[in-house]
C-alpha cells in the first residue's frame, strides 16, 4: 500500500526523535585517539630497540648463570681460585652449557635462589637453547612476555568497568578506559625499563592483570571453565613471584566484601580455586621457607631511617610516569616539580573511582594497588627494614595506579559524564592526559640510549668502572667473590675488553679470612674492585705500591696501583 506524504513525514520525524534521544556512541576525540595510538606505537618501539645498550647488571647476570645450568657455588669453585683468567671465562658460564638441561636450571634456583620461582627461568633456558644467550636475545624474551600486559589490561578493564545496560553503552566506556590504561602503561618508564630487563617482572605484571581479570570473570560467570582458567593463571603467577601470595589475600578479601552481593556457591567456588592454587604452589613455598636464611633477600631486613622510607614511597608515585635519565633520587628538582602533581592526580582518580563505581570494581582496584606496598610498608615500620623500598616488589602498585588514572580520564572524555562536567573541566582533563603521556614519552626517549638506568641498582655506575679499566693497556683486575662482588664481576665481564686479565679469589668465607693472590710480575696497571682493607693492604705490601681510589659510589669501589705511587 502506498503511504501518504503525511505518513512518511510522521515516520521520519519519529525516527529522528528516537535518534536524538538515543545516547551518542562513546568515542575518543580524534586528536586524543591519535595521541593514544602514538603512545602505544612509541611504547612498542622503545621496548624492542637498544636492548643491549644499558648495562647488563648484577641480577641479570644471575639470570644468565641460571640459564647455563651451573650453580654459583660451582662457578666460584672453578674460577675464583686466584689463578689468572679472562672475562671470556666468566662469560662461558652465562650461556647454555652443553651437558646441562632445564632441570639443572631449576635445581640451581631451588638450592641457591628459591625466592625466584622457576617459571621465568625455565622459559629463559628454553629460549636461550633456541635463540642464543646474548644480552639482547635474553632481554627480548622479557619484552615478548611483557606484551601480555596489554591484553591483560584490556581484559581487566572490561571486567571492571563494563555495565550491561543498553542506555549506558558500558562496553564502549570500558573500552575507552582500557585504551587509556594501555596507553599510560605503554609509555610508562617504569614498565618500559622492567620490560627490557632479563628478569621475571615483565611476565609478573602481565600475569597479575590476567589473573585479576579471570577472578572477576569467575565471579560474574560462575562456571567451571572460568574458575579453572583463574586457577591456572594464579598458579602461573605464583610460580613467577612469591609476593603473589599477597594477591591471594587480595582476592580472598575481595570475595568477603562481596559476600552480600554474590551467591554463596559462587564465592565457595572462588575460595576453592584460591585453595587449589596455594596447594599447587606449596612444594616451592616449602623450598623458599627452608632456604630463606641462606638464599632469601635478607638485605631487605636492614633498617632505613624513616625519612628515607617516606621519600622512597613518594618516588613510587613519580616513577610510574616520570623517570628522566640519570640517577633519579628524591633530592632532584624534577621530583619536587612532578611528584605533587602525580600524587594529586592519583588521589583524585582513586576518590572518583570510589564514588562512581560499584563495590566489586573500586574494591579490587584499591586492594590490587596496595596489595604489596601496604603490607611491606607496615613491616618496615613495625619490624624495621627496606622491603617496601624496591619498586619491583610493589609492582602491583604500578598496575593499579594507571588503571585508576585511566578511569579518571575516561570520565572526562565520555559523553555519559558530560552532564556533570563543564566544558572547561573536560578540556583540562584532556590536556592533563596529553601532557602526562608526553612527559612519559620524553622519559622513555631519554632512557633509550643511556648506558645505565635507575633499576640497575647496585651496578648503576658499572659502565664507568668498565671504562676506567678498559682505558688501560692489558690491565689486571683483582677481586674476590664476597657479598655483591660475585654477581657484579659476572656483569662486568660483559663490558671488559677480552685481553683484560682477572685474578679472582674465593670470598664466600668471612671477609677477614680472604687472602690476596700472588700477582704475576710486570703487570701494570693493577685494579682492585671492592676490596676490604685487609685485602687491599696485602696487595699493596706484595707489590710495594700504594693504591689510589679512582672511583667510588655506594656499592662500587675501584682502586688502582701503578709505578707512580711507590710506598
């Protein structure tokens, strides 16, 4: 039947009214979307470039030692004998050694370094067998594993912020939040530096997000497959880092908070999955407890003054987005400039998250953010120590903080929240987001070509030490394996010239019992790395020369003997 002109006009008018009444599709402004895509591209670029530029430091050298299948005790017995050796001899025990296997890698961890579970190191061993064990190759494994953080963040934000309501278009808002969070993390200098480090922290950050998303999915879907997925991911997370045990507590507390909002059957399944995960981790946990006094991070129990603790806690906020090149300590004008802004932005973001999201969302983000930094900080305050000082131990904080800030930015961009936001407020929010991303990119660029960076810790100035030694012609380096020296010498071997001579002695006994080796004659100049006073005096007396301190920082002391300084 033919419609009249009037009927057509009425139908089109009603259709237009419905179109106007329907909420507009939530999208990201084109300029902002450009910056977000650029941030992700920049983050990926910096992750895969200059992998061998920065110093391969103490902890990474231990990763290469585990790859070899040899234990530190075996290398100490074979090479730290007082006989003349070369950097190549140390490097030989930092690659896959024929006759060893992944079983040897796991056994060496269990005996000497059980605080580092075997998942990452087993993967590193398999990776090195296939692609080699150069610095860039080993670090590339960490980069590839760290990329799992991006789908993990996307999935977690979908579970956190998706509201299945047709008028709210919750999927679009969750996607917007996830996109912003991925952009912030992609150019975060903290995540970039740890993604390029030959340790387990890039993998750990990814598994934290994946297991958290699986936990929320289990509560939402309450199916056997969802809980099986969560259990598997949590077990993998536990076998990546022992501090995941704090996450187990987080999930348990989160479940108790939702006691009135979830069925008892769902919560029982969730608590059962937590119990199964801990039981699966129990064998390695027993190894950690049994060997803690010998292989644990006992340095974390050394107390620090309260002002230093408080300053370091502040730096945790800054390092998520703002880490310029150089030794980025608290007494730096850049910290005083940026820290109040980042802390203020973070506090506003957490407050808005608390006020505007349901309990299941804000509770998990807050619990995840504080899962390790709060208990470790309390332990330091009550028992003394520096457990909360190391940023890699509070890595969940660096996952939760960007997600909270991404939610804040998403509320500024989203049309769902514009009724309560002035145009000026929205423009300010977008400007802050662009500035934060821009500063993070600048920090990433500054660190990209540097030969050292803040996470290198006790070996921050190792490139300087290597340059001083390499300037000499056929130098002799004398040292022992006490304290940090063993790992430092493994790391230093990557920077020394091949013709450098080494004389290394067993220093695992008490320092006062270490005896200096008999040095070959007519070898000049002679360098001493981190000698105690007795060791240095023995060398001086033997060579009839006075040692001069040529470099010094908190952890590295390089002395030099030459014919110009006769005793």
